[in-house]
């Protein structure tokens, strides 16, 4: 494996980590909103 491909791979990985992190954050926020609406209804 040469230096260039490993560099591109690590960049790709960090890119995916940021995307997945943003996705997880959105899911967590949605869960929190659901819990708030449930506690208000119940």
C-alpha cells in the first residue's frame, strides 16, 4: 500500500465519521422531541 491511497482512505474515513455523527445527532434530537411530547401527553 502506498502513501497516497492510505491518505485518501483516512480522509474518506473521517468524512464518513462526520456524516454518521451528524446523522446520529439528528436521531438523538428526534428521540428527545418524541420523549418530550410523550411526557406532555402522558
